[in-house]
């Protein structure tokens, strides 16, 4: 039983170390190239440019947290249900 526990722990440790990955610059694989330049652009985007998320895909949150209890403003769209 202890042998199985030690084996499982060592395999999970090896898996965690393998998940660290390489921290080198990304390049297209052998025999591949970056996507063609979009219409209106003269040169294709770099690897770093392709990895950046556009602002529309991940907008910043603009939620202001309340610091203290405050009365809510009247909401004209908060209507009772129709009968």
C-alpha cells in the first residue's frame, strides 16, 4: 500500500515538473509559417502581436466597489409584474 502511495506521489511530482514548460520565444513549427497579413497591412503580425488579446475580447472591469452603505437611486425600469 505504501509502495503505491509513493509511486503515485512520484508520478504526480513528475507530471507537475513536466507542466512547467519552456520559457523561450515562440516560433512557428518546422515547415509552417505565420498567417498571411490581413487586408490593408503590408507585413504579417509578429508572434507577440498574435498572442495579445484585443481590448474588445477582454474589456477592463469598471465596477466601482461601494465603500459604505448608500441609498440606491430610483430605477425607472424596476416595474412591478403585470397582472
